[in-house]
């Protein structure tokens, strides 16, 4: 799936708990590019944008574009992740790199697993880093050991997101989504589970976006949103949203953000927000959204 090329691409959404009014600020970067991933570094106080034109740092006023001339292995950047301590890792079409504050330096994972590129990264504070590849493997690396290759049966596709669900006394899961289902990796036991339409009410195995908050996961597919609650799964029924039972502008959910229970869904036909039981839709030409399709572009 390819997102549209955009000249105005960064939309700042303020999560407001007591009102359904969304405030949008549109920022114009110094060049035209397609976003593949976005993260925010609290330590650097900057938004970090991975794109097909390198990595951009944005402090709310000034843009800094970094490319191969600054040490990136490739300007085709697939994903970016900021660590709490200020480190930034990025995966490109030609290898990984780490930001040292002024330049990118090559970053190597010691593993026997072959893959074309890392499509998603999750930094688990104080323990290890999980890398998702384009061909359906997770690589778990604890400094300074060689990365453990985690394979799945049945096989899954390109990893689109990796998150952590840590509920004391209940779960300590890495939850990763792919273009062919989701996987759960139980950190204490190293057991793995593959979640697909054959085993759950998941509306589609093509999971394009994902978020975790508390004991819920939010899977955005090309057939709507699937929200299982792990408080007492599976006895608590999962929630499914689509255009038939909600104000989602489209069933193709390309991006998800959740904060304090307020849910944002980026689709091929605009944005939708769910706060409590109230839906609010935002479409192109309003507030002032520059385009209809809102997405985290999947690596290709």
C-alpha cells in the first residue's frame, strides 16, 4: 500500500479529554516527502520523522533534514524509534543507524537471520530492543548479546508495529502486528502466539496500524478496527469498529493513536476520533486537513 506524496505532512493533534473539539496545526517541512514513521523524543524535545528523503527532526519551529551525507545508510528510511535516554534508532533500506546527536552511525545486529530491512523497532527500557523485519521475524537483542531470532508458525508478514503490554501479575507481552496477522511474545516464558482470523474475531489479517494503552490493544486493519481487552481475555468480548457501526470515514485504518482513552484513527478518507461514546470525523478541507488519506506509510 502506498501513501500519497505530500508537501504538507505533519499534523499536530492535541488530545483533549473534556471536549470533542480537535485542534490541528499544519506544518510545512523544507521538502516534499512521504512519511514512513513518526516518533517523539522527550529528551531531545523533537518530533522525529522517517521518510523516503531521510530523517527529519522538528522542534516546533525549525526543521533539520538528515540524509546519507549525515551518515544514514540510505535515504529510504523505514522506521524510527526514540529511546527515553535520548538515543534514536532508525531502520533504512540499507541497514540500521543510530543518532549520536550530530551524525548517524551504522548499527549492526548480530544474527544469523537474513532479511531485507528492519521495518519496526521497539526499545524496551532497561532490558532489550525488539526489531521486526520485512519477512516476518522478530529479533530480540539484549546488550551486548547476539540477537535472538524469534520465528512464528504459521509464518507472518512484514511487521508494521511493535508494542509492549505490561500488566503486573497478569501479562508481560510484546505485541507485534504484521501484514499477515499479529503475534504475542510472552517475555517471561518466551512462548509465542499467532493471532489471525482463524483463531479470533480479527476482521482481517492485514494489520496496517496498532496501538496499546493499558490492557487494550487496537489493531487497525483493511476491514476496520479490532480491540481486544486483555483484562480477562477472551471472556470479555472484543470490540470491532467499521463504517457500518461507527463514524469511521473508511474501513482502511492506516494509523492509530490512543491517549487517556481518546482514540484517533487515520484512514484513507480522513480522521476520526472516539471519545467515550462520541465519534467526531475530520475530512480534507477542514481544520485544515491538507489531504484525505492519513497514514503511517507501510515500508515497501
